[in-house]
């Protein structure tokens, strides 16, 4: 299972209104902190960070065979292997919302 989230350390960057936000999000803070994609087992293992994109609301979409995923972010759409390797940008700009990867 994959989800997007923000890792927020317990510090406040100078000039930042939020703890852990070192630089302003290019799109502003309208949607919250910049986030990345994490993977967690359905058995509840510790989440593993798969990307370092700092995207606005990234949505991961798994391939049918589970070997790759696409990330629909506000700034771009990306593709990566299931372990987060071989991350590549497919196009700019991205989009907002969910999706379905078929075939």
C-alpha cells in the first residue's frame, strides 16, 4: 500500500511558519506541507519513504503487476519502480486527484 505524507522533524526553520519546513513550497502553502510517497505493508510495518519530490498532494497509482507506480502530483507526473528507484518525470504540469492505471 502506498500513501503520500510529510515527514516533519521537531524543529522550526528560520522564517518558516511550520516546523520542519526549510523552504516555501513553490505553490504556496494552500495545500499544506510538501509531501512524498511512502510504502507500508498491509501488516503494518514501518513506512518506507519511496520518493524525495516535495510535491503538492502526490497520488501514487500502482501498475497491475505491482512492479511500478505512477505519481500524479500538482507540479508533474512521474514514474518509478515499486521500490522508488528509476524515478523519472513523465510530463509537466501534473494534475490533481486520483486515477487508475490499466495495462
